[in-house]
C-alpha cells in the first residue's frame, strides 16, 4: 500500500514552477531530443503499478496500456483487501487490451527539429 502525502500534493499543485530549475526541467522535457526518444516507446510495468505493457504512439504521442474494469462488493477470499473495514473489496470485472482502444489518429502535429 502506498502512502500519499496530501499536504505535499496540495503544495505542489498550488505552484506550477517554483523555481528557475523547475522551468529548466520543463523546457528540457519539451526538447526535440527527449520527444524523439519517447516516440514509439514501449515497456513493462509503469512506475510501481502492475498494469502491464505500454506503448506511446509516434504519430500523436498517445499513451496506450491495458485498461481494467473493477466492481466493488461483498468481499470473498479472492479479494485481498477489506476496503476501509467495510467488508467489501474490489474485483476485476474485465480487462481491455491496448489494441482494442487504439483509434486512428487525425493528428497533424509538427515534428520537432
């Protein structure tokens, strides 16, 4: 289980760029070299979440990964966690593969130079 520091999140959300360093990092991430490296990127686990493989489409930088539909109800031995001591838990109802969500793009994005 992850701990979320709500105060830190609120503080970060209140100010977009707190320093010249933050702005420099933002500009670097928008650089052609970084953008080109991200195009067509694919991989396994994302951060610490187990969603599975992901892909970033080169044409429009859309990010695709498996999508899950879950239901919430009476907990059985299959649900590991008792949500807030309610006796209820989450269970996976469906999984949608990335290929099923990819629509053709109409993006006319200008390529970085």
